[in-house]
């Protein structure tokens, strides 16, 4: 393949007809009448012996001039030839490991098997001096090697690859591959994929060369699976299941859901061509443990024929209390069921952001609260800086006007509450998430705030200087405040994440060991440092079990992605190479040809000068 860098320079080839025209227009011999021819006959006989040579030399000079003009004209256009190069060009070998690559393609093979065969051929064609990097594209790109010139190291990396249950994100992987080849003119990216992603999910670049593997396939998939609790009924739940048919023919699909050892339901679903059906099935009793949804269908991708969820028993509410001592508040907190209370003295050097990650709620009682980070906080008789309201003095014996409209004040009777002294607060800036719980004529006495990751309840007086702790409303107010700050229903929902995502495991103290048991049967022990443990080895769908001390918990990893389950190629070429040259040709690059043409033109001009000189001396 030859291309021209400066095609307009081909106009220089007009010099060829100009030279030919000048040759044809050169002066001819004139006829002259003489008195005698005796002297000319002798000269004519001498010259006739060399007339053939002179004619040949004269025509050869013209041909050399024309060839020189042709070579210079072509050279000025900057011709380039696509050819194999043995220079140190870098190649990125990007392999799709998303769930759709598990799709059956032929007898006993998958699309991923075909991709590995293609990859091996590309590695075999690595030229001497060339380097190659292997990376994979799943939910996130992963570098499997550095730039290697050793083909054996690349083959070992390929042998360790396998597809996961992740939904693919090729744009991020291709963007990283292009960044790795930045400022490398001859760099090449080979992307081995089945093309089962949206057409706008990849960047345009002439450096990307696609190898599309796999044929059209049939697939029926579970695209959603979840549990939810019925409103105001702690012992009644609902299971949600969505099944979608990606084929162009109707199909009957048996479906079932189990929770632990309990079968919740079995149904036969009638799905139209390219149709879907959603089931919402209520059931009574405890919803605790691992759950699995299955469809019994013979299609080309088995990975999305089952989905997973896990419902754990409610965790203890972890509350950290900073106080100088408050019998009433401590007694109310300790009396609440399922609450784990830690009391500490406040020190200005405390890392509040880390403490907010380790605890569900942090309480500041009568101590100078610092600027608050994201988290859940209960402020009693203190105001933190940076809030939309600020401390503006004191109010003696404020009278409560009544509760506000917030759900936090449901059934909280403040009729008999008397307050000796309260803080006067002023709202400095209006915030949509700021709500009034109860107030007096002079000031707000209790507020709730929800603002950019910060969740806070403020109680603006010293409990010891009021009879509020002696009223039945006080433990109800504390309980409902904690429930609003950290709803218990959050940990009763199914704990599941998309394959390839990171799952946060909360532990109370740094140094706590956590053992994670994976669906493959392998286990991994992690040690908590600051904040929750981040577990990211989740490429495989299934139930993950982990233990923290004597407590055992579950979380589920699942595919349930409709775009990934649509396994037929949706990729469309936008100018990129789809069928690459044979891998044995090595790395391809455009080689400039103008130096060769320039050298040829100089050589032709040198020969022409020698011919012209010879013809002059012969004449």
C-alpha cells in the first residue's frame, strides 16, 4: 500500500511534457548551396561511422532527463509504503474479558478461546526489537504485563487470562491503551473483542486495529434480581426478577428463586421475541441469607442464566459518644436494642473523618465540636463551625411552641418539657435540607440537616438543665433521630454489587482480620486499617461469605446487565481497520520513499551529464 503525504506536489510531474516539448522545438539543420562538395564528402564518410552512436546518445540523454524529472516529481509528493518494520515499534495487545466473551462459538469453544488464538498469532509475529504490552478490558482496564520484547513472557501472560462475569467498558480500556502509546508514531493497538458493546463506546484512532471474534448467538438472560421489604411490615418481603429474551423467536423459560434452603417460587415465563417480563412476588417470613435466581434455558451464554443476592441480619448500630459525662444521654443510648456504644473523651487532634467512617453515628455532647466532614452526627448543646446556622448567645427559659412537621417528631409529645437555658442559633444561609424539629419564639431548639453527604441532628440545650430526659418523649426522640441518621432498613436490603466492582466491608476497629470466602472456594484474609476494607477481587459472580470475629456475613456479585447480555455485535467500523494483516508480517508502519527517489534522480542526472559530455566530445 502506497500513499502520498503531499499529493498536490504531483503537479511537478508537468515538467516531463515540458522537457519533451523543448526537445521537439530545438533548432533543425538548414540546407545550404555550395560551389563544391569534394571537401565535405571526406568529412561525411568519417562522420557516418559514428552517426548511430550519436543518435543513440542523443535519445538516451532525453530519456535520462525525463526519468530524472519523473523521480523528482514523485519524490516531492512524499510517497510512503506500508511495510513491515523491524524497528522498536510498540504494540498494545488488548483482550476483551467481559462476560459476553464466554458466549459459545462453535463446538466446545467460546469467543474467548478464539481471541486467545488470535492473540497467540500476534505475539508470534512480534518483530526483532519490537515490544508488546498485554492488557485486558472488563469493567475496568488491567495491565497484565509491561512492554515486553520476550515472546515467552507474553505467552505466559496470555495463558493466565480468563473471562469474568463483568460488563465490559471498552472506551476506558482503549483510552488507556492510546495514552500508553502517546508520542509513539508507529504504535499499534490490537483489540480482540466480540464487539458486544454500543457503537459509540470506542474512540476513533487510526492506531486501533480490531479483531472481531464470534458469530451470532442466542441468549436469554436475568437482567434484574433484588429483594425489598414491604412498607411497615418487618416480616414481609418481595422478590423482584426480570428476564429478557434477546432472540427473535418466542421462548418458554422455567424460572425459580431460592433463599437459603427455601424455594420462594417456581414459574414458567412466556417471553415474546425480544421481549421481557418482570415478576414481583411477595413472601412472608425472615429474608436472611444467600439467594439465587435461575432460569433453565439452553442458550449460548450460561453466565446470565443465574443471578445472586444476599440479605444479612441487621448489624449493630455503631455509635461513638464524645462527652464529659451525661447520665441521661448515655442511659438512653444504652437502652436501645442493637446499639453498640463507645464512649471517649474529646481531643482536638482526633481524625473526625476517619471516625465517621468507622462508626454509624458520632455524637458530640457538650464539647466543642470541630468542622464536620461527610458522615452522620448528633450534636447536643454544641454547634460545629461551617454549618448553615451558628451560635449567637443564650436564651433563658425558652418556651416550646410545638413540634415541626418532620417525621423525626412523630409521636414526640413536648407538652410537659421545660428548659432552663438554651443556645440561641441564627440561620446564616438557607439550605433546602435544613428542617426545624421544634423551636421557641426566640430560637430554634432542634434542627435536622441533610447537606452534601452530611447528615446531622442538633439539640440546642443542656439536658441536665431541662426535664426533657424525664419525659417519655426523650428516648423516642433519640431513637427516631438515630433511625433517621442511619435507617436500620439500609442493612436489611440485599447486599449485591456488579461483577468487577469494589465492596466495602465495615469493621469497628483497625487491625481487625476479615476472612473472605469466594465462590471459587479460595479464601483471602484482609486486615482493616483506616476506614472500611475495600475488596475488589469480584470478577466472578456468586455468593461471597466473610467473617469478622464470630460474625458471618454475605454479599453477592452478579452480572444482571442487559447491555452485556445482548451478546451479538453492535460495533460498527468508523474507518478503523477490522481485518488486520497476517500476524507473521510483524508491526506495520509507513516507510517514506522520497529518499530513494531523490537518490535515483541524482544518479540519473549524473549518467545524463556523462552521456552529454560524451556526445560533445564525439561531435
